[in-house]
C-alpha cells in the first residue's frame, strides 16, 4: 500500500525520474551531479565548503574580500548604469563583498541574482537589503537562460554576469564550451562575464579536496542514492556502494564515481537496474583549468579575456571576459 502511494507521488515522466533511468540504463552508468542539491545535499555541500581540504571556497573568498574594489573599478568602465546578474547566486556570501564595493563606488546598478531555488531567491531578497540598504535587488527564480532572457526584457542596460564558485568545472569541456557560447549569444558588446575557475595544481591537493578522510564528499555522492530512494521510490542499499575519486593531471578532469560493492539489483519505481560487483556510476566532473585552457575557452566562445584575479596562492582565478 505504502509503495503504491509513493509510486503515485512520482510524476510520470518527471525530468528527475527520466534522467535517473536514462543514466542507470546506459551502458556506462551515470547520474547527473545537478541532482546532488536537495535539502540534505545543500547541507552536505555546506560542510564540504568548510573542510580544510576544500581550498576552493577560501581561495575565491579571499579574491572577493581583498580585490573587490579593483573589480568594481573594472566593472564600472565608463560609469554607465548596469545590471549585475549572478548565475547560481546561492547565499551570496562571496558576492556580497563585490556588492559592497560597487555601492561604495556609488555605481548605478541593480543586482539580479538568478537561482533555480525559489527559497534561495526569497532569502536573498529578504536578507541582503538588511545588510546593504542601498542595494537595488530583483531576484529571478528559474533556469539560467530563461531568466537571462527575462532580465534582458526588463532593461536594456549593460549586463555584467557573474558565474563564480568554479561551477563551470561541473561541466565537461564540451559542455563548458557550449555553455559559454550560449551565454555569449545572450550578451551584447561591452557586456562582461566574471567567471571562476579552479586551476590545475598539485594532483594530491586536488584529489584530497574530493576524497576527504572524514567521508563528507562520500556522503555527498551517496546522498543522491538516498534522494532517489525518497523521491523516486528506489530501494538502493547505500552501504552496498562506495565513493571513488580520481584526478587526471593531463586533462585536468577530477571525477567522482560510486562503485557497486557486489552484484545487486535495485528497483526504481517499476524498473529494475542490475549492478555487477565493482561496476561504477559516474557521478560528477570537477574540471580543472590552466590559464591557457581558460583563454582558449574565451576565444573559442567569442569572449576577449580582460583581466584575471588570483588568490595569493594562485589556486583559483576569477577571470573577467569582455564581449
Ligand atoms: C559546486 N561545485 C563547484 C563543487 C566542485 O568543486 O566541483 C561541487 C563539489 N563536489 C564535490 N565537492 C564539491
């Protein structure tokens, strides 16, 4: 009875269900890391960002804390009004430093955070004006490109787009190229893109960030199986899977997998998936870039590199590209 109720709760043809089944029925199994972020996944990601091994957050935070005034000068160009559009704004803990610097420089801009989570946007609209009373904010809840279209329809002011947090790294190189090209299509001459990349560095350091000894990243990956159990009527036995992370210094691809620890069957709704012992599910890529890779990506997709902001250790870069 319970099962029937749960099954009816899964909308037939839901995108999540379709993507999960397509991934697990493929010859080489995969799941999309975009589904990591349910409420529990958000909490675990918060813990990841606090881990000492996960240097990315501190590095980008240092850039914004220490170099936002310079970034604001660069953004202001000829001083005309603009829209600052942030893709995947989250709680804006990093971008708040830039917002402060832009306000301090008395620039005329509206902050348009875009996020797929309505909850995130509502929080930003409620809390940011308490911290920055002069801020003009217009939150946009939805898909990046649909919301960009909406932002363009709202005003014809110059656009400055922020895409930080190394989120571009969660796309493989071909996807990143398509994404940047699509973004370029939405922008006009003199618009800017500020985009965060995690840099290629000592492979041990990169691997440690995605394979922490406390197992936080492991639970981040396994949580997607829990999510499938809860939302798609799955019966994964989580203890039958382990987390494996790899980094290839030649390509810069840091990948994570879940490994089936034995031969097993898993039901998801009416479908049954077979796993062989040691079979892997490809979960996520966190692509690392060299400066040459970044410039090549810019020029292949119609942008001109304008400036780079590094943290002191040069682990991370926020690149400023001009259309
Ligand atoms: C959100 N994204 C940039 C993170 C990253 O570093 O690829 C997600 C993550 N996965 C494991 N740890 C962190």
